[in-house]
């Protein structure tokens, strides 16, 4: 879809320094919220949903910010070095350093998880930044991914492989290369669990979830709703939808949701 050349944002120092590729497309500057896209695990900022989001933003005259996590897409770093905390640090840097004014966070799968973690972090540490987020739109959010969707679902044989060898090469339904699930990813992820205590996001959270999703079960979203206090959450079930929700009708549902949210802020 003709994505432009990215700019790069340096995150971290010393051996932890990495260059994060970002696509920042300005809006009309009329005060309406922009959107920030949080990709999923092993996904990129030029995916189908991200590119459609960019095109929608251009037609609406709102800003759109996209980025690749380290070890993903055009960003530097090894995928195997990635952790939830590392990717959260990058998401925070992109949001706080490259965006201004109100921004709706839009996250798919692990991106939905990171969007929730960013809101929680900013509410605790940088409330003025948190106030810039009027709403979140989450597509099959893989919250507590490393524990609930990986470790707890792995058979004993896979757990033993991770513990003894430090990595498990998980086959992928979406490409030829397997996903490297490292012991570091699992262990570090336990520092970022949402399910440990109720969490009040303090703004609308709209969730889109396909009932035919083999990767993030529908029940996982229902459990998230139970953890998010404050009666902020709306869930839209897609009866025949899969994990990606990338069909034309799914993408229209996403942009319609964003149109409603932006209209509510005016």
C-alpha cells in the first residue's frame, strides 16, 4: 500500500541500544485524536491492518503513528532478545517522544496487551501522558501472553525444552519460520502480568474478537473484561472471525469503531 520510508528512534543505551523503525504520518492538526498502532507478536507496521489503518487516517485527516518492535520488521535487534518489558519500553518511547495531543491506541494480539500495559504504566508514572489517551481499540488482545497463552498451555515436554535449552521453536501458522519462545521471554513476562490484580483503565476500551480464533480464545477476552474494572469495556464478537480479523468486513468494523470513538471526542 505504498508505505513511506521510516524514521528511526533510538531506545536504550549501551548494549541495550536499538533503533526502532517508525512511520509517523501527520493529521490535519484540528485537535481530533490520532491513532497509534501496536503490532502483534512477529508482526510488522506494514501489515494489512496497519496499512489499512494508515489509509483510513489519511482520508479522515487524523495522524497515524506505526512502529516495529526490536527484532521485528525494519527495527534493529534480534527477535530472540525480545521481552515484554523491552517492547513496552519501545512502545512508551514512540508514544511519548513522537506523538502529541490525544491518541487512540490500537493494538492487535500482543499489541493489545502492550497497549494496556502502557496505559497502566503511564497512569502510575506519567499521568499527563496517560491523559492524552482517550480510548483503546484492541483486536483479540493477548494479555498476559507469556503466562496464560504460552507457558500455561505448553505441554510438559515444551516446558522442559525451554528450561533446559533456553528456547523452544514454536511452529507458526502464518509463515515458514517458527517462533523462538525463549526462557527469558517467559521469565521476564512475569513482571508484567495484568491478571495479578484488578486494573481500571480509566477510559473506553473497545475489543474486537473473532469467535473462530485459534490463538487467543474468546474466553481469554471474557477473562480480561473481568479484570478491567470501572465498566469501561465494550466487546464486539465476530462469529466467523479468525485471529487476524483482516478480511474487508473486519477492517470496516475496525475503522467504523474508530470513527465512532473520534466522533465522541469532538
